[in-house]
């Protein structure tokens, strides 16, 4: 049943109860969609003119005139008496009325009708079933309209029918709708972004819908919007979406492949709003608690340490919070992260730093580390080396480029076949390109790395000469020729 929340997880049910739809709608009453809906309700439609000009039928006219009143008891009686006519008239109107202002009014009527009693979503399902038609097609068609209020109010209605009905949204329709929501999130200066996020908050409570959203590249989209500049309300809503996704263990395991921890850690360090802090901590807790693979949970802990979450938790511990959940999450995360630091090998720490893409001059970049671990960069088909080289190619941060250049140089210095591997992976050319970089530190580290590539070559030739001549004088131990001197 689609309307169920995520299985039997008591935590999500408890939060959903405390943040039920009516309360969330009250919180979102300041959104552009809600403000415009208030204005539209006050602009009554002259249904008689539509009837006289033969734009609507007699039976549709009779129903809408009886239904379009401020008396909720009369509406309830009408809907009980003839559910079929209700669906037929409302769908006829949204299908045949072309004037934006009237269509806006009809959509507000439908949305209010559903908001008053969520079981009314079945009215549309019953009608579609009798007529062997799609319940979604009339609404999905409206998403192609130009008017922003029409498309976003339609989206809100679709989300309610999809989440409150006993029948789930079918795969192709679901894919179309979630792709539309994703595209709206990415739209520049979208004044209805809160409404889009609100629809996703509803949809992603349902497990089947979560996987469909991931399949349309939804997680990357959420994070790309969060990595930009959005107001705290949108921040909260989109992080709420991530939080709900993490209740699925499989998604919780995959989440940090999208760099969710570093991005949320940055928002946490800048956040001044308690509800944003709360929801980020809740995501972090799920990323440790929900994965069934303990190794993944450990990697998430290391990533949080790498992203300075532990330092942020220490700051938060000094603040007083009214919400007990925040204090509990801070305590849980602090304990887990401290424990992971104690268990951390230097190679674990290095691998996590490289995978985060946020290189800095941390202790793992010392020569002792490279003597012990250089060969381990060959593991998993040179995974870490490939990431380092990718950072050289794509990253703009001078610090990242400096450290990546240094690391490649150290790998070459401490692994006998390192020069060959780096050349095969395309790293040598990228390091040499950085010799002309605008930043002097990048130029310096790139130069050192190139020298190490050259020195390694001399050492190799020296060893070859030793073997051929049977002497050890050609390259005295500890004194390799300087790069560039033949």
C-alpha cells in the first residue's frame, strides 16, 4: 500500500506525526503558492457565463454551482451523494477550460477538497477505474502549461493523490512526475521552489517512490541545489528529503557516494537555524545507524571526521537546545566519531580524505605514511590514484591541486613502478600542465612532483647500470642525480 510510511520504523512515524501535513502546510503558509491561492479563492468564477456560452454542460454547471460554496457540510453531503459526478465535473473543467485564471480557481477548489479529507483522493481513482482511464493523465498534462501557479498547484494535487491513495502511482507516470519535480528544483530563480520541495517531502516518505527518485538522478540534484545558495527554509526542506531517503538501509549505504556528508557538514558549520541543524544531525545519525554493512557505517564516520563534523559537534555541545532530539543526536554522533578516530588507521584516514575530494596538509601526507602505504594506492584498480588524477584535471582549489601534486610525487618516489603507473593513468601530463598555474604554491608542488618523476627515472637507470656492470658506484646510495642534470 503506497500510503504507508517506511515500513515499521517507529522514529519516522513519530516525526511524521509531529510534522503532519496540516502542520507543515501551516508552516509553509507564507510560500508563494499559498499566498496566491488565498488571493485566487476570493475571485469567484461566473459559472453561468460558461454555461450560457455552452463551454460547460448542464450537469457540470449544476454540480459546480452547488459545490462552489463556503459551506463545508453542503460540500460533504454533495460528495457523498454523487462522487462520480464530482470527479467527472472537476476533470471536465480542468480539461476544457482554457482561461488561466479560471483553471487556477478550479485547482484551488480541488486542492482544498483533498486537504479537508484525504480519503477523497479515491474519488478520482474510482472514476478513472470505471472509465478504464488513467487517473494521472488529466493532471500530468497540466504540468506542461506555462503558468507557474497552475503547474505547481497541479503538482501539489498529484502528490496528495499519489501519497494518500491505496493505489500507488504507476512507474511511467511516476518517472514523468519525479523528473518534472527534479527539473523544477534546478530551474533558475524558481519562485515556487518551496512548493516543489514540499511535494518531494511527501513523495519520499514512500519507499517505492524513493527508488524511483534516485533513478532519475534525484539525490545529485538535491545536493547540487544545497551546494548553491538557497534560503534556510528550502535548505531545511531538501535536507528533510535526504533524511527520509536515509531510512532505507540500501540508500543510506549509497548516499555518501554523492558527497552528501561534506556538503551537509558545510551547511552545518554555517547554519544559524535550529531546525536546519536538527535535520542535518538526524541525517548523519541515520548514515551511521541504518546501513547494514558495518564497514560502510565506519566509512561514513571517517568522512564526518574528515569534514570537520567532530569539531562542529564540540561547538554545538556548548549551546542549549529546547529540542531533546538535538542533544541526543549530538551525544550519539560525538561518541561514534570519537570511537572511529581511535580505530582509524592512517591509510583509512588518507583514503577518506582523497574520496572526499577535500585535500589538505593533514598528517597523512608525511613521508612516513608514504614509505608504509605507497603500494596500497594500487588497490582496487588504482582507485585512489585515479581520484587524485581526476582532482588534478577538474578541481580549481589551489590547496587541493598542491596536495594532489605532492601525493603523486611521493607515490612515484616510494613505489618502484610508480612513474610508469602515473604515465599510464595520464597523471604526468596533468602535473606538467600545473607548472604554469597562476598560484605559486601549485607551481612549486607541481615542480617537485615533476622532479620526483625525473629522479625516479635516474634511479631506475642507475639500478640497471649496476646490474649490467656489477658495480654499485654509478648511483651512490642516498644521492640520486638532480632532475634535469645529465
